[in-house]
């Protein structure tokens, strides 16, 4: 009887330890033009212990608002894939990938398509997030999920400008923080 109890307790401890040992390796990949999305990405990385990865175009976007919107609109109309300057190191080690961006022309910027098409998301969990001024949050979050069809998706989050209010609660809701 003692042997059975000991074996059962050992099994419970091993299973529990295994569950806690399955720490997720998290990547927080983001594209930011004005700094708003970067601010939100940094907050998410701080809360989750994730590694930050800035999606940077080879050819930088104009720094002035109107010229930038014109370039973004032209990219969208051409279904362009702007080249990305850098690569994620050790991609295969990440199992959870946050993908964040601002809302540009009612959706994710085209560089997010480039990013999504550059990696294999099979077996990964994708968590979309975006920053927006007033509308098209849901469409942008849906676009990120659409671009990563082989991944499992968790509920996304939209932050108005650089406001981080509600992020901790959202991360708890999707069970990525306690």
C-alpha cells in the first residue's frame, strides 16, 4: 500500500513539475513607425518575459506623416512585400509569437505580410496586437491571424495609441501571465 501511495505521489509531482517546466519561450515581434507599437510591445515583453524583435524595413518609411501614409497606401494597392532588414535568431526555439503593428489603411502594414511569409508558424501560437487611433482594430487583428493560418491563435489586443491599460488583464485572460 505504501508503495502504491508513494508511486502515485511521485507521478503527481512529476506531472506537476512537468507542467510548470513547460515555460513558454515567447517572441514579441513588432513593427512600429511612430513609437506607439514599440511602447506596447515593450510592455508586453516586460509582462511576459518575452524577447523583443523589431521588424525593420530595409528601406525606412518617411519620417513625416503624410509622405509615410502615401507610401503605405501605395504598398497596399500593389500588394507589396517590403524587405525586412533583420531575421529572428533561433526562430525554432519560440513557441509563442506576439505579432504587433499599427493600423495602416484599415489593416496591418504590408511589412507584416513579409514577416508572416518569412517564417514557418506550424506548431506555434500567435497572439496578435495592434495600436490604432479610432477604428479597424478588429480587422487588423484578424489580418494577422489570417497571415499565420498554420498557427494556433489566441485572442488579440488593440491599444489606443500607446496606452497600455488593460494589457495585463488581457495577458491573464489568455493565460500568458499569472
